[in-house]
C-alpha cells in the first residue's frame, strides 16, 4: 500500500515500471505496482488524449476502480517529523485529432537518442520520455536538427547553464530576426523547438565573461542594434574580460576588459 498518495488519475492504459502494458478494466492489472521511470498512464476522452509520465524511480501505483493512485511507499508506514516528500511527474496533452498511438510514439521517441539530431557542441544528459536534456556547460550547445516527424514540439531542457547570464536561442537555418531569449530558472533553461523543421541551433550564452559573479543581460534594440549590460551585485568592483561567442552570429563583441563598480552596471552598445 502507498504511504503517501500525491494524485489520483483516471486512465485508459497503464504501462508500469517494468514495461508491462494494461488496458483499464481488465482483470490482469496487479492491484499495486511500480510506477518508476518509463511508466506512463494514457487517457482518451472527447477533448483529446493525455499522458502522465513518471520521472521518479520511487513511485508506485495503486488500482482504485477506473483510477490509479500514484504515490510513495513509506518504510514502516510512518512519516517522520520533518520528512521531505517529493515526486516528479510529467504531463503531455494532445489535441482532439490525436490518438493514443500518437502519444505512445511520441513518448518512445523521446525516451531514446533522436535520429536526425546532430550535436556539434555539448552533450545529451538524458531522454526522459518528455524532453531532451542537454548539458550547456555554462557556455552553449550547437546542434543541427532534421525534420523529426514527432507530431508535436520538441521540448529541450538545458542543464548546467550559468545562473547569472542570459540564455538565448539562435536558429542559423532561418533569416533574421532568428533569435529569442529563452526562460531560465537558476542554472536550468527551457526551450520548445519545432518538431518538423530543419534547424541549425545555437542555444546558450551569447556573451560570456571570466568572472562568475558578473550578471550579463542582452537587449535587442531594433533595428539591428544590441545593448549588453554588465551588472556587479557585489560590494567590490569587478574587473572582467567579456566577449561574445563565435557561434553567436547576430553580433560580435570583441574580447575586452571592463571594470564594473560595486553595485553598478556598465552598458555596452553593439551596432
């Protein structure tokens, strides 16, 4: 039995943590079982199709009629005072014209190395059934993508980004303006890519420095002008060598030393 139930989910099909697939309503579904990484629940209704995907090896399921309870087993059945309880699940939604077969194919494609993706710089950390995780190594990744025929977008999670520097995406296969800033939380950035288009991508930090405490942000001043802002949040001046990366083609910022006073900013116009 589950010690902690986090959510209860109606389902059409279950793939358990061991890879076995069960249809809802059949009598051969074990009443409890593993919902570890690789497991998923598929659900079809009038609004479309959805999937709940496990991203956590500790999870288990418990059958409750036409629903599944997902949660954690607790050793001894007692939750100790101050215990931290976490679980990780992913969600995929498909439009009304999508089928369960579409979701199965999508999850399978994102659970293995993607054919048609050439990684020029950087490395793949994981394919978790929901997204491609890449190590940006506090710099950037470069990759070429052929049309993938995913039937949906390609989610990308950039791990090991620099927490103090802006992260941007550039598609060198398309005409300018072919760049956009992408969201980042601490050292993790996120991008959603087309699944059916050829791409030649730079994703990472367009401008880098040799001082980690320096905060770097970019602003595109249309038409065709940029402003690079260096901010020093510390209580002492920071001297840093700052430059743009060669693979970042919208502008070039030659390597140069800048002194940023304590608690102040220096703006660098880039034509």
